[in-house]
C-alpha cells in the first residue's frame, strides 16, 4: 500500500494533467515518497480518459470516471473513499497548487500532533499570483471571514490540503456540496491541530474556471450546515433572531403602507398580523425546516399560541420588574429589554419544542438524516449526500 494518495478532482482538465502528473511524480520520487494518484473526473467531454490511460502506463495513476454525478466536493470524497494511502492530499488539476509543496504537507502530517495541513495562501510567505481582480480577492476574503466562527485557520477555503486517512474515516455525516470540501473535512473530522504551509497560488495553466455564481451561493448553504453541525441549537437561535429582525422590518413597512389609507389604530393590528404571518413562513421554511408539518393551519395556530405566550411572558416580566424592583422603576426601558429577551427566549423554546418539533425521518437541507452509501465505492464508509447516489462507473489504471 502506498504511503500517500494524491486525490485530484477534474472536469475538463486534459490539457493540465500531463504536466501535473509529471511534476507530482518528479517531486515525490525525489523525496522517496511512495504514492498513488487518483483522478476523479466527472465524465469530461475532452481527452481526459485517453490521457489518463496513457499516463497510467508510466505512473501510479488511477482514474475514476463518474457519470451520474457532478461536483468537486463529492468527487474528492469519492477519491478519498477509494484511496489506499495512509495519508491523503487533495489538490486542483490546474497547477494552481504547486506539486513541489506536497513533501512539506506530508512532513507536517508525519507529526502525530498535526491532524490537518493546508497549502495556504494567507500565512506569512504565502501569496497569490498577480491577476486576481478586486472582485475575486474580495470574494475569497469575505468567504474566509464567514468561516471564521468555525475555524481560526487563515486559509480555510484552500483546495490544497492533507489529512490522515483515519481522520477522514472518522468524519461524521459528510455532506459534500459545493466547492469547500477542505472546510467540510476540517470541521467534520474535528481537526484541532492544523498546520498551514505557505504556498504561491498560481493562476490556472490551461482551461477555464468552473467556479460559478451558483457555486458561491452553494457556499452559503454549506456554511449554514456547518454552523448547525458545530453550534447546534445556538445556530438555530441566531437564525431565529434574524427572522425576528426581518419581521420587525416587515411590520414597520406594512404599517407605513397601511397608514397611507388607514388611521394608526386600524393599521397597527394589521401590521402586527402581517409580521406574525411573515415570521411564521420564514421560520417554517428556513429556521425550522426540519419540523415543517403538512398541517399548516395547525402549525400556524401553534405558532400564534407561542407568540402570545412570548408576549405574555414579556409583559409579566417587564411589568413585574418595573413595579417591584426599584432599579427598574427608574429605568422602565431596561425592564422592557429584560421582558423582550425573556419573551423571545420563551417564544424560541416553544417553536423548538412545540410548534416546529423536528419530524422523524424528515429530509432537511441542513441536517440531512437520509444516509446513503456509495454503493459501488470500494471503501465501506457511509456518506450523507443530498444529491443522487454516486455511481463510479469506470475505473482505469
Ligand atoms: N470532478 C470534478 N472536478 C471539478 C468540478 N468542478 C471543478 N473541478 C475541479 O476542481 C478543481 C478546482 O476547480 P477550478 O475551476 O480550478 O476552481 P478555482 O480554482 O476556484 O478557479 P480557477 O483556478 O480560477 O479556475 C479543478 O481541478 C477542477 O477541474 C466538478 O464538478 N467535478
Ligand atoms: Mg483552480
């Protein structure tokens, strides 16, 4: 069994593969690192297949062609599932990631303390080649910032990373959507000690980028799943708070509109009702989508009960504090703040336990419970997938 498996996801990278394979081989044989390379291609309509066939005669290369699925992350998971190396390194095919840095990644993983390594653009000594427009730079930086609550590493977006096969196998509920499989593994394998090796990230050698706007939106969905995975109910509470804020805005907008035709007394209750309906739908479709019942009317009735309970708690606490506690007698607004917080807490708890209690076996886009296995993958690990089951139809090499 080789010590190292290099996994390379590809889509239309035929022009880059020969140079990549040669450079990887040169550096790893120079460093006496026994390796295999697995190219996971999503049935590219170019010469990937023929080129890999030729390369596989000279180099330890295997090609996995997937015909039933597309996606960078799931391709990487498929490659890692069939890897035989003790150490796994993932890299792009377009030569953005310098193969010459692989030995450093491997050396870092030799240290038992280190459980994840990243070829990093954003640590001292790391860089990106000129030619990144402001938009791409901003995009990368804001994506990194959004991942900050999940990890403190400088370049969590990197597609050049490594980990032990045992760590990969310990990953819980891999849900590989989108582009950021490194971040997914970092979080799901619970990697604590991450080492970042500086690299110079080159512009792609040949071909076009596959990173689309759709993939960027997918990243936000992916992040949300990871927040849920890492922070559980706290992440739901934040989403619930955001929905509440949007409800307050909806309330004010509707009030403003209605006041053009109605007096305040008439407009106010209608605006409040519209905010309740707004919050209900958003919470049902967004915050608590795993508890979406088919009996919408009953669920709405329960939501109204939860809102009334929250309002009652709010009123009782703020009135109680304001009339009985001297400090609050002088600060009625403070009493209201405490009341609002307690009411919101009560409302959230009732939504969680009573209104939108998760329905057993519900398929949620955030916390999928539909566990499917890669039927034809050689490794027996189970992986949670949103998309249809992967078929690894062809193997060459
Ligand atoms: N198997 C598979 N590989 C993919 C898919 N999309 C992209 N890739 C590969 O993933 C790697 C990274 O994709 P790129 O298009 O280079 O994305 P990027 O690095 O963000 O963008 P550029 O370097 O600017 O082109 C490359 O090796 C691609 O060929 C896919 O749907 N399936
Ligand atoms: Mg690239």
